[in-house]
């Protein structure tokens, strides 16, 4: 199976939100106020980009997506001003008949009476935004990127080591939480224990965070739940962090094949993004905190284009006079 196909299969279905949820975001509520059509605040929003409704007002209805927020800026409002009441009502009727999830009038302009009446009659949310169109678009895009970002929850522990987000996975009881605690003792940061909420940003970065009720807490068998921030201070925790490396902790098994040279870059698809993966066997006596510190430092070197294993093998081939196929 190709990497592209695995990534596609790992992508969750597109997310949706509602007009109510969008307008309830504090920074949105501070600039955009609902003025009519409150009955339609349950309408679905399924697209992170807004759409200007000018073409529909001019009679061209093709391309309008009802699940996108529709914008009436200065250009659209000035255009409507040039018509009489009856014609303006007709043009607005064509827009509202398409069932948009939300219509936003920008720069604090007072909506036409026909606009208010159509919103109430069709149950279409109508709001007024104080910023001009560019500011309103930026505000809505930022809010919708967060609301519609693909998300999933995974069982694991997220720590930040040397600035690298390590997502520790593996069976229950393998030692993920204990390893995270050891890393915190060595000056690194805990992000989430047991349940990690992953979000894919518009730039295809995977960001992990804990559920609100579990923030700063870690479960240690034999002791119970402890608050890492109370024990080690504010610098020992983070509210969220990008995930750069997935670390699969595995039971030690002589029959299992674990990487010895590190030539092959294993990958783990999460939310449609291929992340680097290392599989590390666990057994008594291994200092997992030190091993994971090395894994993080090695990931930093790879990010800078320095792949120690490949450079080592290339030097062996060069000394033996063998052409390395990776150099082709």
C-alpha cells in the first residue's frame, strides 16, 4: 500500500460546526453580532473559507456553497443601494433561497430592511461585523480553521523533549507514564498523559493537547493521580505541543525485528499526515529517559539534514569502494 493511500485512509471525515458555535467564540463575538434569523443558528458550516455573495446578487447562482459563510461587504452593499426596494428584495430573495448558513454584513453597516425581513422570514442567521471585509475574513478564517480542523483522540503520552514533541504509544502497563515522569525530572515537559487530543492545522502540523480535565495530571500505578505542575512547577508542563516523532514502546521480544542501524525511516500516519516513527523495546534496566532524549536529539539532526546512520553506511561503502544506491 502506498504512503499516499495510507495517509488518505487515516484521514478522519471532514468536520462540521454550526453558526451558533462560530458566533460563540469570544473573539468572534467581540466583533460580530447576530441581528436577525436566530432560528437558523443550528445550520451547518462545513467550509473554513468564507464566500462573497456578489455574483448571486447579480443573478449568477452557480458556485454558491450554502455551508460556507457568505459575506456582504462594501461593494455588495453599494451595489444593492442602486436598486429600488422591489428589485433589491428580489435579488436578496435569490440569495436567501439557497439556504446559506450565515450572512455577514461588514464595516458595521446597517442592514437594509429587506435584508432583515428576508433573514427572519427564512430563518437565515444575519450578522453585522465591525471590521471591514479584509479584517472580517481574517477573523472568520482563523476561527473556522480551529473549529473545522481534523481531530482525533489517541491513547498515549505526549512529552516535549529538547523542543521535539514525542508521542509515546504502546500497550497499557508498558511504562509510558513512568518514562514521561523521568523525562520531567530531567527538565523536559509533560503535555498529556493517557489521552492525547490531536489536531491537524491548516499547515498540516499535528498538535497534541490533553483533555481539559486531565491537564497537568499523570497516573502512576501504585501512587495514583498526581499534578505535575504542582510537583515540579509551571516549566514542567505545556498546554499543547506539535507532534514530530511517534515513539512506540514495545515489550522486549528476541523474535521481533527492531531497527539496529536506523537506515529506514519508519512512518506513522496520523490525521492524514505521515510522522516519523521509532519502535523501542522495553525491558528492566534500560534507561528509557536517556534513550528518548537521544531519539529527540537525533530527530533534530535529521531535521537539519544530518542522518547519522546513512552517513555511517556511506562511509563504509566509500572505504570499501562500493557505490551506495542511495547516492544515485
